[in-house]
């Protein structure tokens, strides 16, 4: 299978790394995970993934007196202030939200825009999203490829449908074909919506308007995650 770890291993191999120094094992996580953690040879366990799996790894590693490096879930925010370069902010938001089909914990899931420029930003952002082509990743014209599996595509559909049922508005909603989930933009979510506080590993952008910098800071901090963030402004002070 084509996976990031395999490609990295091939690069090291081509660069002349002696055989056996870097090993990539592709298997079911349940089959190898605990055995690897509990084995006496690894002294540090590094993991990037969900909070649920991270908790399990931390508990298992503690029982074996192993150190851990855990990088878990995220629901990051990109803030656009009233004095920002809107075109630049739109390009940044499109890249940050939809790179790797949104399957990165550092992606800007929540896009917060000052109400004074929200209409302009929203129009340009939705136009940009509509221009993104979803489909076969082997096609050079494709911007949005498949998510990791059919289960995740179904989960994304469920999240979006539930949000709309709860009052959100879909400004753009892409089609789902197999594992390809089309880019989607939601707005009008209630402040207590679970979508604003959970990790969304897929091409779903959440647009919110705010009034003033203090409200923006409050919204950004209203959640359990803080892996990354960005502020677009014309005044760095």
C-alpha cells in the first residue's frame, strides 16, 4: 500500500541507509500495538493519532514504565481580523483546511472572520471551495482525494447531516463517491455544537463570524484542543 511511512523508508533506502536501521511495519494496530509497547526493547513510544488511542497507549506504557510522546487530536482556528488582506486570508484558509483532504490535526477547522469583512471573505472562500476538484488523486487536476476509508467518509456524512439538522447551513456541500468526500462549508453552528470542539478529519470547514478581537479570542479558547492557530491582520501589533 502507498503510505507515508513506506515512502519515507524508500527515500532513506535510496539515500544509502544500511538495511535494518529503519523499519516500517504495516499491519493492524490491534495486532501489534500493545505487543510493541510492552516489548522490552523500545524505551520511548511516539504516537500521533486520536485521543482515545492515545489514552490507551499512555496507560499501557505506564504499566511498562515507558516514556511517551503523544500528539493527539486538534480543532484549530484561523482568525481573520477586519484589517486583513482578504484575498491572502482566503488562500491561506483554503490550503490549511483542505490540504491532505483535511486529514491533519493541524488543519484550520474553525475559520473565524470579523463580521465587518465576513460577507466578502465568505463569498470568496466558498467560490474557492467550489473550484476544488474532488476525485482520483492520480489525476493532476484533483485537489481533494479520498479520505482514509469508507468508515471515515460515512462518519463525515453523519457529522454534516447532524449539523444541518441542528440548524447549520451548508454554503457548499460536495458529493460523496466511495471514499471521496467532497469539500463542504458549514456556517450558523450553535456555539455549543460538538463540531466546534471535536476533531474533524476530513474536508469540512466551519465558518463563524465574530465581533471584535476579544470575542475571537474567547471562541478560539472555547475547546479542549490548541495544537495550532493563525491570525490574519494588517497590523502585527
